C-alpha cells in the first residue's frame, strides 16, 4: 500500500525551515508579507536553495567535486522540468516549485533563467568583463526578483516593475559578492571581472594576497556602490506593490544595504570575519521600512529608470 503524499502544509513547513537555516535576512523580511505571499516566497526559496547546493556539488554542505556539480545540474534540469509540468517530483524543494509555479502562474522563462545561473556556477565560470558580472547577477538573483514580483501580484506584462524587481536582486547579489570575496576564493571562485583585476594590476588568483588588499578594497567599493545604486532603483518600484509587499521589499533592501555598507566601511579588514547584520539591526530596518512603505508614493515618486544601469534581457 503506497504512503500518502506530503500535504501542501508539510512542504510549506519544510520550505520555512530551509529559509530559516539559509538566510536570516530573507527570513526576517518574508514575515512581513501576507500569509499567502509569505508561503509562496518560502516555496520559491526552498527550490533556489536546493538548486544552489546541487550546482555546487555539495551534499548538506559537504564539498563534492566537478562530477558531482555536473550531475547536480542535470538533476536540477530534470526535476525542474518535471515540476513545471505539474508532476509529483518526490523531492520537497522541487515539489515546492511545482506548487508555487502553478499557484502564482510564474513565467517559466524566469525559472529557466535562474537555472542558467546555476549552470554558470557548476561550470566554475568567472566574468571577463563588467557586463558579464551583471549578466551573472541577473541569472542568480535578478530573475529571482522577477519571480518574487509575480508572487507579490505584479503582472508578468508589467515590464517596468519587473525591471525594478530585477534591480533589487542584482543589488543583493552585488552585496553578497563583495562580502564573500574571501569565501569564494577558498572555493576557487572569483566574481571580480578580469578587466577590473587587470586595471588594478592584480595577477590572476592573487587578489586575496596581502599586498593587493588596498587594490581589492577599491574593487569591493565598486560592488558596494553598485549594490546601493541598484537598490535605490528598486525602491522606486515599491509604489506598484501592496503595502505589506512594499514593507518586506524595503526591509530587505535596508538589511542588505547594511551588509554592503559594512563591507565598504571595514576596508582591508572586510574579509577577516563574515559581515552580518544583527537581530537588532534587522528589527530596526523592519520598523523603518514600515514608515517608508506607508509613505512610498511620496518618497519614491515615478521616475524613468537610470539608463546607465545594466538592463535585463527581454
């Protein structure tokens, strides 16, 4: 006799556990959504988290290898395709995608754009030019921002608001890259464009060496300034959102903005210890973001998106 399939509530509970373990910042901000949006955000996060581990060739945090990463990417593609076809997958993270994709009618193209980001990581890819960096940020975070916007009720045809949502994802990823330069280096990865390293006369693979720390600080500053610019662009999209969604977005922007600011403020010591925001700092942003959300139409009036910012593919 076959066992009963897990209920939606059980899969949501598993997804909630995943976000609580994986990201304190996103977990805190997600609690500001209404219940339906919050649960769907958790379901999407669970899929992203599982795919990230598979693309890294990891098993519950333990290092794998190149063969594991290739196999992981193949599994991502196979199970994602099944989930989007509405099939019961039998893996909580991919069944989470099956549920949220159907409920929110997520555009599949953004889901496959995210998968391409995992493919870049599985291939141990690195950017040659600045445009490559932004293309990577789009695939691993900007496209997730587009999916989150749809979950929050933005119409898939509302390209202007999706652009702002993409900007927020890019801002988050730039902050992550700046914070994790040393951690990525230990994994044999570097997301600093080759052009930037050449400009600063930093030999390949040597950017974490002490003699190059002052030059690395300059490049980290570009990342953190970029994070601030894209986050500010994203805030201008919040009047298109409902109050609680805008509150969550503005809180997340503030929390991640603090991460970027701390990296910039620490200078050469930014990578001695992993930059984090405290529970008190998160609470502070939750309070401030509520006020910002209430006044979002005054604080963030309609304005054209800065043409100097990188634009997502259409």
